[in-house]
């Protein structure tokens, strides 16, 4: 199995973040909530896109 360097980088960051809070899940979640409120202006909420109605395709029919 190949090791994906991006996945490994994310796992490393997650381990380091958890270690800063002594692996206390409540403290980790509180930190994420705090960051979320501090960075609220960086998140963009886009309106949902309307889906087009499906049309019959002329695919491979037997």
C-alpha cells in the first residue's frame, strides 16, 4: 500500500494539535470552536445551486 504524503501531513498536524491539549477531547473541541469564531470572516457561505432537470440521454441503448 502506498503512503500518501498529504494524508501523512494531515495526520501529523492532527497528532501535534492533540498533543498540545494532552489528548483531551473537550479541550481540542473548544480550541476548534474558538478558532472557528475567530476566523468566521474567512469562511464563505455560498447559496445552494439548483440542479437542472435530467434529460433523456441518447446513450448506448440495446
